[in-house]
C-alpha cells in the first residue's frame, strides 16, 4: 500500500538519523586532537546524509518533521531548565554584600548593561545589513544576532572553576538574560508578524506567564504536603517514574497552550523547563539529569542531525549574496558581543573583558531555532538560513577556544568549601542511584555505630574511618 511505503521511508530516514547520532560521539572521541562539539558533528553528519551530499534523508516525511519539531521543543525545554534561579539569587545576594565595589563594577549592573548594549548594537548592524540589501527584516535579524548559547557558556565556566568568581557570575548573568529575553522577544515578534500587526490577541501570550506563576505556586504548596511528597517519592522509582512523566506532560501541555495562544511553541517549552528548574530543590537534581539524558540520547540529536539535513549547501554555494552574507554575519555576530563586553573593563582587565566577549559570542541552539522561525515566516530564504547555521557552527567551535587562550586554566585548587560541596553532591548522587531507601531509625542506628566515642557527635576522623575500612564493627551490629 502507498501508506505503508510512506511509513517505511519515514522509518528508514529515522534509522539513518539515529545511526548518525550513535556514530558521531564515537568518531569524535577517537580523535582527541579534534575539539569539535558533538552537536556540530551531528549537524555535519546530517549535511552528509541530506540532499547536499548522499541524499539518504529528506525533510519530506511527516514523522521526520515531527521528530525535528519535537527535538527543537525538547532542546528549548532543557534550555529553560538551565535557568538556575538559585544561582541568580546567589549572584544578587553576593553582589549586594560587596561594599568594596562601585555600582558599575557589580555583576547585577554589568550583566544587564552588557546585554542592553548587545540589543542596541544588533539593531544598528541589522539595519546596516538591510540597507546593503542582504536581508529584508532588520528586527528579526537583530534578535538572531543577540542570542547566546547558555549551554556552551555554563560548562566552560564550570570546567575552569569560574562560575563562582565575579567574572564568571557577570558572564553567566549576561548569558542568562540573553537566553531568556531574546527567547521572549523572538516569540512576541513572530506572533506580531503572524497576526499582521498589533492585535489584542497578542496579549494572550502573557497568559503563559500567568499559568507559569500559578503552576509554580501550586507546585510549591503541594510539595510542602507530606502525603503528596511521600506519594511522589514512592512513585519515582522503577516503572512509575512519576516525576519524569509529570515533567514531560508539563512540557507538552505548555507547547499546546502556546499553540492555542498563537505564539511560538519554543516559548511554551522554555517556560515549562523554567518551572521544572524552580520546583527542583534536591541538590543532586536527579530529575533534571534524567530529562537531559533522555533528551540528549534521542530527541535532541535527531534535531541537530535534521538541521544538517536541511542545511542547503548547494543553495549556499550557488548564491553569491549568501556567500557574501556569511563573513558579514560572522563579523556582526562577533561585534555585537565583543563591543558591549568592553563595559566589563569597569571591573576587569582588558584580557578578561575580551575573553568574556569571546565566550558570549558562542551561539548554537537558540540562533538555529530563531533562524528556523524566520524561515517558516519567509523572512529569510534557505540560503540565508544556511548562512546563519554556518555562522553558529563557526562561533560555537572557535569562541570557547579563544576564551581558553585568553583565560588559561589555572593550577589553583578548589577551596575546602567547594571540595566539600562537590563531594557531598557526588555522595548523594551515588546513594540516590542505588535506589535504596533508609528509614530514620536505620540512619540513627548506622551513625551510632560510626560514633565510636558514643558522645553523640560525629568526629570527622570517625566518618573517614568508614571509607578507609578502619572502623571496627562487630558481627552482631546492624547498620
């Protein structure tokens, strides 16, 4: 039957996509000299599989298009979970406590000021590009240029133990604002264009935030009820996995709500991720880790491979205007981050300020999402979309490299508090992964055994003795 043939072709294409998603990490890990992000490898793999090279996969099938769109939604969902409001609160509190800093040296001032200058610079350069005849819509291009990849910035700062420093906090705050504000503005502008102007219906988008506030408050209240929290914990293991089911239902619910309100689904998915981030209170954040593992093992790799499939290399190569647009967009993408980052010079050295601009210039998921929205709205053609994706690939490869050169990894050891927090997090994660549950009486009996002196207090040496095997426990003792 014809229908069976269509289904077969969809699943054949999906098979090639998943095979590419499986092989890319292996191929990149085999050559440690190539510091290529896995997502870039997935895009390149999609380019090879797509019409530009082998023509084994296309974006014609309904299943493939759905997987691409859901992968994008899941990526935005994960991006929302990366908005750590506890980190923002910590930055705010520490900044207020720094009486030795002038207001213009404070991360709370530098972050928003830098992002505000980014928006202004992006608008200025976008109108210049429009004036030269390369694109037609300056406002969408300005929002595309304003994006930053928080998924790149945060890991780099953590790897170099900079996330708790004043420089790291300033960069992190700027990236958080870039992710959240540009996501909102892109969705609002796309809704404005879809409605054909300013309409009352546009205000419905803010119902998403009302629902967001209501669910956040409800989640906090329900989580404080002992019988609710006990029920959730009882259903969080084995086949139930109630927390993961609830998270996925929340994500899809907000996607549907965003569609009903005639706004972009990525905003709904993003807000759902923010809710999960706010409601996750456990230090090991297992729900977030499980959702990331689920997303990055299936839906998100499919999205990036299919982005590569849609990357029209022939169209880009045959269009002289698109070829000229690539270096122009690359220069603009760098300028809109480097120039505003110079405001960091109020509080940091020239080297640190330029390094901050280089790291913030890394783009990936959000710029690709924004470009796809612009393509769907026919604000850009396929050649321009491919040029934007190519700029994203270049920045995400070279921006972290330049940051590493400007801010070399130090030999400084972690502070005692940092080591303690990291060790505790690993310890709780190991216990949680075992799936064993301990009653209060069991824990009291266990620590009574560790308390060799029986003075009611645990000595650090007594606790360490457990791990070193020096603690003597009688065979009749029960832990």
